[in-house]
């Protein structure tokens, strides 16, 4: 058992602070610090997205060229949990203490990760349930139409890794994460808790073994917020990579956008919730497992219809 409870902070090294500030403000995060060389946003749960200039001397080394994620901080719910976790990794991984007193280590990809008493607090919001046949859960309550999204939490982070087996040993054997599902030889979904949402770390190895960020996912209240949030974000002028759509693995609804901080960001809702009874599945990756369905270029925020690709003739 890892003793960690989730993602507390992700630090980006970005090319243009102003563009990235606008991006994450439009995304729906709350700006809590705005200085020339550091901008801090938070989710409703008070998990943080931090922006730094990519050439800042005090940033951990990048794992790829260009703007990208430079550091990932995991939180534990109590000092006791944190102490137990740190005692559990003692002697298994090489740690160091940063200028802020936080214990950190470096994963096999070269990504700096840290551990702290969590900043997260339960958010005072609730999604609305659906009304499945024979089980009305939303009674006398219309489903909302969201004007925009306000992300509740940092759901998961996804990296391309150069050595999947080294990461399995590091995160599963040494740090005590639990594998939720896996594509043998290609990737695994893992969670730092036994009971909780489907994954908060997904690692993928591609044939070229290239390292880098794939995406950072933000948990929303419900599917309606994914739809309303995605339409609003498109209206702000940001480009869809893929979505809306649905992942069969994790069951969640998603909408991906290109991120100026590197990789993609994802609006995400209605993922599976698992306990220690969950049996990890092994399967071959396929486009159908990634997306049961998806809209390729997003929704046009004016017509509220699928964006139509311009076809050259
Ligand atoms: Fe995701």
C-alpha cells in the first residue's frame, strides 16, 4: 500500500507564460499566484498546476525538448501516511530533499517526483447521477447545462516512457502503486490507492521508446460538465485533439485539447471506481479499446454541431 492518495501538483516548464496563463484560466482553474516567473492555478480540490518559464534555472531537468511537465508531486492524506510511505521506500529508491524540504526522487524516465502532506481538500460540489432503466437516481432534478467547466481534481498524468519494465519495478514494486489494467509490453494503468478511481498514472512505451508527456487529465463533476466545458473551451479558441468521446477502459467520457505546456489536457468524468476486489485486466491495445467512439475535431461552439473538416479538392 503506497500511503499516497493522489496527485497534488504538476509543474510545467512553458515557452510563453502569458499564453499558458490564458490557457489554464480558460480551462477553468483558479489563479492563486501570478508572478513573472511563477504562476499557480488550483482545482476545486486545491490540487495545483504550476507554470514556470522553461529555462528557469531551478526547474528539474526536462525529459524531452520543448515545453513539458517538469515535476509531479504526490500527496498523502496524513503525516502518518506520508511517514509510512517514506519509510516504505527508504533504501529502495534514492531520495533527496529539495530547498522546500520536500522529499523527492527521480523515476526511470528522469522525471522528478515529490511527496508531501496533501494540499487537497474535498470540494464542495457534486455531479448529478443519470437515470438508468429501473433505477431512477435523478428524481425531480433536470440534468445541468454547464456554461463552462471548473475542474474538480487532477485525475491522472500520462507519460511515454523509454523502459516500461523499469517503471513497473519503480512504481509498482518500490512505491507500492497498484496496477489497474495493462497492455503487456506496451503500458499499464495504475493507481496509488487500493480503493479509488481507475488510474492516476498511465505509462506507455511506444516502439521508438521516445520519452515525453502524453497528457494531464482533469476530473470534472459529470458528463454534462465535459460537454459544456469542452464547448466553452473551444469557444475560447483552443484546439481539440480528440473529443468528446468515451474510453472503454475506465469507462470515462473525455475531451482532449492541445496544451501549450506540452502534450494534451483532458476533461474527464464518470470513470470506474475500484476497490481491492478489482482484478487487473490484461489486454492488447487497440483503437476500439482507446475510444469506443469520439468526435475527431470537436464540436463547433457556434453551431453546436460536429466540426466539419475542410476537404481540399
Ligand atoms: Fe486520460
